[in-house]
C-alpha cells in the first residue's frame, strides 16, 4: 500500500546541491567508514561554530545520549531528571543504564522543563539533569544550572531541536557538561540519520573517544600515543560513515542560508496567524527575550483536545499533513512504571492533548505556506 500523496507534506528533506559531490569525493578518497576526512571537517566546523573543546559525530542523537549516560557512569538505582514532554530517547538512554527517569513538568509558556518542578524532584540519588530545548527555544538554563551546581550534578543538554539557538547570548549546547545534537531527516540540518556529542568539559574528552571507539584507545593509537590499541573500557560502535558526514558537511556549510530561510518562514507563520489565533483563544509559540531560537518548528495549542482532533482531520481533508507531538512519557505504557503517585506533570498532560505542529521545512515554497495558512485560518474552531 503506497503512502498518501500530500499537497503539502509535514516535512521534506532539503538539499544544498553539494551533497552528492561530497559523497563522491569521500569515495574517491578511499575512506568511507567512520572518522574520515569529512567526519573531521564536520567536527571541526561544529567546534568552531559553538566554541567548544570537542564535538564527536555519532550515528544519532539517541546514541549521543547513550554515550553521555555511559560517560557519566550512570548506574542502576540512580535517578535522572528530564522533562516528560520529550522524545523517548531522552529517557531510554539512562534507563538502559538501569537508572530511573524522573519526569519534570514543563513551563506552560515555553514548553521547556520547569525549574520549579525540577527543584521538587531533586534527591540524594539524582545523578544528572537533562533539559530539552523544545522547538529550539532555550530552557531557563541559569536556574537549572544553579540547581545542578549547588548539588554537583552534571547537566546534559538534549539539544536535538536547538543547534544555532542561543540563551542569554550563549549557544545552546554549550551550557552543560555535555550536549547532544540531532541530524535526523526532520531537523534543520540533516544527513538522514545522525547526531553528535558536544563535550564542554575537557576532562571528559579522552574517555568519550574511547567509548565511541568500542571501548578501545584507537584514537590515541592514531595520534601515535600508543604503539597498539586494545580494549580499555566499555563502549560501542557509535561512529557514522564518512559518507553521512560528507552529506552533513554540505548542510553545515550552508547553515546561514538554511537558518535565514527558516526564520522567514517562521515569522511569516506568526504574522499571518496571530490575529486568527487571538480571536479563538489559540496559543502560538512564545520566545522569551533572553532566547534566540533555532527556528526548528511552528506549533499551535488549541483550546481543547477534541478541537485538535477536528483540526488534524480538517487539514488532512485539504491534503496538508499536520501532526500532534509527543505523547507525555509519564503517561505512556512503559513510562508509567517510573512515574510514582498522582500526575506530577499536569501542564505536560494538558499540552500533550492540545498541541499541533504545522508543516515546516527549509524548501517550503511561499505557495505551499499560503496553502497551509489558508487551510489553518479556514478551520472553524
């Protein structure tokens, strides 16, 4: 059965035009496995752009999170605080180490982790705090960082949405000990499937290289620091092919144009939809003044859950794919085994029933956006 043909899809991977040429060059160079020429160039590009000691490309943001959990020596019985309103990978990475995900509620305006909720969840077993910069808008990192620093707890930024966003002038992904990035097909910059681990603490770099090299000191061998490499720690195969890195480099080099195009689309959505939303009690994204967003998505929060059901059907009838977003983890079948007592994430529960995402991708034409706007403003409410 073939997939439906959408007049306007939810997402369309966007190309710069150099991806194929870079992939061909990787083949010519004769190194298409990991950590080749293009992997190094991507890592150096990100290190320079973010101003960080080290970036390691990974096969996904999920794997970068798993590396972070292993690097922090997360163990059974530990607790890790993270928002319930996130993708399952944020929790899985730590649950795989035997830790208990502790679900924090979100701020009703930004949909980011609520520092007040975090404060009430801290315990002697808390080993990490994992804020997620939802929609590429920075969390309240000053308050979260203060809570973490006061107890000596590392912060791991899940920055899957927020590459090139900023919080109080600092790039997202540089505000914790570690951060993770995503280059999935739906992200601003993509190589289909891919990610990165950002190491802001230089003391973590050497071990991170070992974990990513299946637990071997192979990186030290290639730098001439040891005469042979061997198994020295736990680890796994988290290095992407240089073919994927070649694709990604083309995207990274074109990031200013990509981000500018997304800014134009995002601001056009906001300007055209603000009067419609205001008349109907519909919430559009909020970007606090201390944040420079990454223009990752555009969403609306409808007044009731049943309105969302009708809205999605209304858009589908017009050939436009709009979608809901995360099913809150604390209410999911597996997540309920970690959530204790009454619902401690009421904002998350409420927003999870009412939020819709509109089609938003770099190559979206003005005509396609006009079609979405016409359909949205034609929704009877």
